[in-house]
């Protein structure tokens, strides 16, 4: 497997992975699928903000088997050192370490651009995702019961975070 920056021609595969999560999982709390043009625009927006979109591609066929990104956690100045991430793996390739590799690559990228905290917001019943995050150093920090709904049931949102550096507080200027 190779992890690289996504390019626009990856958009159909990224849309396919996203749409599978929309239709079949509680990993994404949207109910509307997207097309490749939507993902191209999404990637352009992430790049404009200086944030990565990474893809994992297979060694032999170079097909996209997962993708990951991060963006602003909240839209207020005081949160500018915190990002929230997303990692998605193609359904037929889950459990192979692809998500872990993408997550570690995202952590490295966030550190490289000076971010201080990375947040994970995970459906509380998604034990494999929570376990993955804990294995790489995320700590559980909160639980918000019944804040979402999908497939006719209420969903709880678990928050985890990792502190990316141990430097001093930033200069307030």
C-alpha cells in the first residue's frame, strides 16, 4: 500500500467510499450520496485551506482503497490550533491496517503544519474505530448521547483527542 496526496482523478473512488459509508454505516451521519464533482470541490476547498486529502492505494492495481483528511474543528479563532479528521476505508479492505496507516499519516501532517490537537468524533457504537484511535494515542474525552439519527435510531457521539505537541502556549499576537 502507498499513501499519497489525492488528485482530482481519485474523486470517483473517493465518492464511492464515501457513498458506501453513507448508505451502509453510521460512520457518516449524512443521508445523501455525492458525485465525483462534489468530491473534487471538497478536495479543492481542503487544499485552499492548507489541509491534506490523502489516499491509500493498492500496491498492484493502484486503486484507491481508503482516504483521509482533516479540517478546522470549529470556525472560531480560538480553535485555530485544533483539527478534526476523517478516515474511510473501502468496505472490502477494512481490517487490514489501512485506516491506521492513514491516521498516522494525518497526525504527521497536522504536526507538520503546527496543529496542537486532533479531534475524533466517532459514533459511540463503532468499537473498532474507537479502539484504533486509542491504540495510536487518542484519549476519550466525552460522550454526547442521542445527538444524531440515522437508520431510524438515535446515535451517540464519542469524542477522542490527541495532543500533537508538548510545546508552550502560542504567542497571543
